[in-house]
């Protein structure tokens, strides 16, 4: 149930964020930020944790005046680079000495093998893929940050009264940051899947649908440990 609610909240965030930027709407920006707050707190809210409800109340207190503020879009501009930076760091930290690359852990689980049982080829591919994801996300972070700086009229530099040598409109920023970003991530994942088919002709899944099904079938306990263990 919690996973389904998070998917719904994420699905609601994307159009809210896009139209907030495209229409320069403080109200839609505040609603998009509120959606993110719910996305982060939904587990604690459903479990009736006091801290989650206090955090929600504080968010409402901050977002109500923000919805009428000319600066409402500023924090929304910083969400895409913050998101990609966090995920890039998450991948990169797992590459440090003494740690297991994130994708290596998934490969071992899908093949139902221990880390020691995986072939050197699997270890090498999984490590390189973890590195590739971290580099792609780092590049996207720089792009998203640059767009947040040069967007007009709501970008960081514009709000500081600094004329950027190159600018993008709010709609252009939104198309890239709130839509194209996810197309790039999805496209990279699909291309990598096709490459993987040639590198590893024998796989524990039949096709991309079966791959997604088996990923989901790893279960909540695996994914909970997976996300916790990456820190």
C-alpha cells in the first residue's frame, strides 16, 4: 500500500512541477513541494508517528505563505539537481574500498548466488555499471544546477539581479528538469539492458518484463536492506 501511494504521489509531482515552471505559478510550486513532503513522510504518517505529523504541520505552515510568494519556484528549481546529486552519491559511495557496488548486490540476488559465487565477469560488469550510473547522474546534476541558475524569471541568478550570458525560460527548464531527465534515465536503462543481453546471453530472466517482475519479487526486506546498506 505504501509503495502504491508513493507511486501515485510521484506521478502527481511530475505534472505539478512541470506546470509550475511552465506557468510561473507559485501555487502549483507550493503544491508540488507539498507533494514531495507527503512522498517523504507517507510511511510515518500512515504509522501515526508523531514526528511525521509534526513535520507535515511544519511543512504546511511554510508552504501556505510560500504559495503566495514570488520565490515559490526557487526551491522547486533546486529539487532536480538535489535528487540526482543524492542518487549519484548513493551509487558512488558503494564503489569505495571495502563496500559492495550497488548493482553487484542486485545481480547476486537475481542469480540467487553469494557474492563469492558470482563470476569475475559479473563482478566487473556490475561495478562498471554502478560507476556509469554515478557518472551519468553526476552529469545530470551539473546540468540541472546550471538550468536552475540561468532560468528566467525565476532562476537563482535572475532573483539575485545577475544577468546570465545564457538563459532558458521556465518552460524550457521544466521540460528538461521535470520530463527529459526521466527520459534520459529510462533510455539509459533500456540501452544497458540491450547491451547486457549480448554480454550475458544466459540470464535468470526471459525478457525485460520478467526482469522487472523478478526485481519486484526480491521483496521488501531485500530492498529495505539494500537502501540502508548503501549509506
